[in-house]
C-alpha cells in the first residue's frame, strides 16, 4: 500500500536530509570559512538550516509561537515578509545573518547534537499528535498567522533552499529528495516567482532560451 504524503512526513524527510548534511565532516572542517551566501560563514548557514528544525520543535513541544488566529494564505505570507524583497544589506536580512552567526558559535559538534535531539523529539510528538498539533503559528517577527501545515511547508522550503546553499559552500551534492516532498516546494517557489516576475517571464524562462529573462528567482 502506498503512503500518502503529509506535511508532517514531508518535513521529517527534509529535516533528516538536512541534518545529515550538517553533520558531514566537510561542514565541520570549513565551519569558519565564508559560505556561498554573502556575509555568512559555513557555520552560519548550517545554523540557519538547523533553525528550521528548532522552530518546529518549539511549536510542537512548548507551544511557543502557536496561534489560534485565522491564518493568512501562504502566498500572502510572502507578500508581507520583509526579507523577501529586501536587499542583502537591509535590516531584515542583516538580522537573519547576525542571528545565524550567533547560533554557529556553539560549534559544529554541539549544534549537530542539539539538532539531532530536537528532531528526535519532533518526530515523537508528530507521531503521537492525535489531533493535538497547533492550529497555527505566528513567529515573533510576524504580524500574522500561518496554518500549521503551511508553516511546515515554509520550513521544508527553507530546508531545501539552504541545504543547497550549504552543499555548494562545502563542494558536496545535496541529498535528492523524493518527488512527493520536493513537489510542494517547487509549487511554492513558482507561486512566489509568478507574483514577482509575472506569467510571461516564467513561461519564457522555462520554454524559450532566446526570450528568457535574466532571472525568475523567487527570492
């Protein structure tokens, strides 16, 4: 019998793959070196990747940032998020980088151990949820709420994108995820890109090299 993909299952698959990457020796060896992302060390990218697990852990264990407010649609979330259209030196992105560098100061081994423990507890809580998962999540820097399922999808997207950033930073290949996990992430990225660049730009980029725009990047 085939297993129907679920937001919780997708998150666990993506998180396991990301943590395996963070745990690699190449990451440990190049921890303090510059990463492929401007202004961030390899350790900071690894810590930001791991933060996605920590955010879910906080929601399902301590109820932090959970909310019963009516959620906004997923694409509306990205319309409101300051970092989406911000320049790399804008405050929103500087804050993200500074927080990641701070988190990386614990070192590779301590971060890996902490994330492994957090993911183990997340897996246990999700497996025993029986309808007790949060209805919504509202992070401290948001003025709105996402449904828990949409929140998990945003975390899977972050895991996919930043796992690639980390892999490129240490010259390894990221783990290929199942189509069922990657599909919703690609749909989300296409949706954000469509809003930013318009239908014609996406169609041309995907079908016509001679008319393709310079970028259709979602972020």
